[in-house]
C-alpha cells in the first residue's frame, strides 16, 4: 500500500533537514508543495514527479497528494518548518480516509531563529500567527493579550505582508500594554538560510524595515535579558 508522507523540511537550509525527512523524499516518487518550498529541495527531486502550486492553494495540494497516494504512488507533501505547525499535517489528516499517513516533524522557524539569537525560548512560550486569512483578527488580538498578560515568551509568525501592512504594529501596540518597554526582542528574517538577517532590540524600539512573511519575531518575558549580543531567557536554574 502506498504511503503519504507529510514532511517538515525545516527553515530551508539542508543542514536543518532531519534524516527521516531526507529518507521520505528519497522514497517518494511524487513530491507536492508550494513552489517556493519545492525550489528549496530542487536538487533532491531528479527523476520524481513534481507538482507545484501557488500561494493559498494549500487544500488543492493536499487533494493532489492524497489522490496520488491512493493511486498507489508513495507521495510526499512538503512544508517548511514543521508540518504540524501552520503546515499541511492538519488538513491531510482531516481529509484522509483509508490511507497510511506519516507526519515527519521538522525544525520550526521559531526554534531556528531562537538558536541564532541565543536562548530566548528557554521557558513557556506561545507562537502566534498574525495572518488573519484563516483566523479573525479579534481572535488573534485576544491571544496576543492573553500571551502578553501571562508573561509568555511570544514568537510571532507571518508578521507582515502586502495585504497586511499594519497588523504587526497593531500586535506590538497590544503587547506593549502588558510588557515593559525594555523587553528584549529578536527579529530574524530567513532563519536558517544563506540570506539571513537578524537584529536584537527592545520592545519600544522595534523597527519593521525588513519584516515580512519570512520573518520571525521573538519577544521575551519579564526575565529575558541580553548578554554578549545574545538573547537569554532564564529557565530558573541556580547558577
């Protein structure tokens, strides 16, 4: 029986692939993904049937991948980061019946960005996407308030696009109601990729010059601090 792999390829750099992700791609005769994700793994696709779709065609990608697997072809649908976090694992499981599905986790952009910044996610944290395509802004703003009031470290995904130029600033305004102005903030664009950009700042001085959909912002909690140009959130150990 054919198998459908739902694979997280990490942020994009080959060094962040898991061995299992590479094996799943190698074993699959059909690879399905958003065109940008396919470009990231192009050198692994020789001799395979490759199906690319554009932005916002997530459900169509899932349908195609499920159909290929049902036709008896081992198939892999890829997502960047972890396929179970804002990826294709959920829709595939919701849509699939009578088919073997294996979800292969990947390194999320938040964890890759955190590693590049130091150790900002060492304690309880929340990841919140600012995209309101699938989640109403009222829900997003409530989650931002609860996370900030609860003193969580907050990782913001999808902070800004051409159609959502003000969502990021609105999010920061909400968070500033609960967190100190000098709360450390790390901003990483293209985490784990060659054209990586990152900066450390504080909540009151955030500039959004290079913030886009490929940027992750990590906002510290009340104990987060910066040392040796690294962002650190203590776990509470006695040092």
